[in-house]
C-alpha cells in the first residue's frame, strides 16, 4: 500500500500537519474561554474580553482553514 502512496507523500504530510493544527486550535479554545469568563467577566474587564475574543475568532478562522 505504501508504494501507491509514494507519489502522494507530500499531500499526506500536509494532511497530518493540518490535522495537528486543527486539533491544537480545538484544545486552545476552552482555555481562552476560561480566561474570558474568569478574568474578563468576573473581573469586569471588558477590554480583556474583547482582546481575547478577537484572538479567539482569529484562531477559529485559522483552525477552519486547516
């Protein structure tokens, strides 16, 4: 089977890298949400909520692209 995949090895490697990137984004989202709730909402810091929220949206777009 590996001999058939030999000509597609670059695509297979790219697929694995993109899957790792998507998984990393999925694992970072709960920590960012916890930061928004714990430090932003409970600490009444609206600028932190907006700042982390914008980073989270950018991260989601990057994860969606991956």
